[in-house]
C-alpha cells in the first residue's frame, strides 16, 4: 500500500464480521453492522506538542484496535475499505 498518514493519524482495515451467531443463525448482509474493530496498517510519526517535540503514538502497525461506530473517515485503497482515524479516536488496543 502506498499511503503514509501524517501527524497522529492511523490507517485501519476493518476485520471481517461473523456470518453466523453463536446459535447458528445466519446474518444477512442487510442486517450486519460495520465492525468497530480493525487492524492498524499504517501509523503517522506523531504530533508535535507546544514546544515542538514530536510525541510518538502508542498504537503501532499490526495492532488490533477498537474504535467508535462513527469515528474517522472511510476511504478505499486498492479496492479495500479502510478508515483514517486520529489516535485519540481509538478506544482501546486488543491484547493477544
């Protein structure tokens, strides 16, 4: 991919949502919600504070993150939907 986010922005690819519930019911596409979980594919260098010192981000490439339902800006890269978020829009990092 040929994208490099600026400042405190990150690029996230949504993870695929489950097709079935735990009870075995198949969920149609029209009833699915967009997942609020994704994998970080690119990270900006960080944002400069008032003194000009750049603070690196806590999120790194490869992390799985949770974000708000209406957070960020959706874009399409190489036919795949991605979201560009600010670091402060990330709700949490999923530990493995």
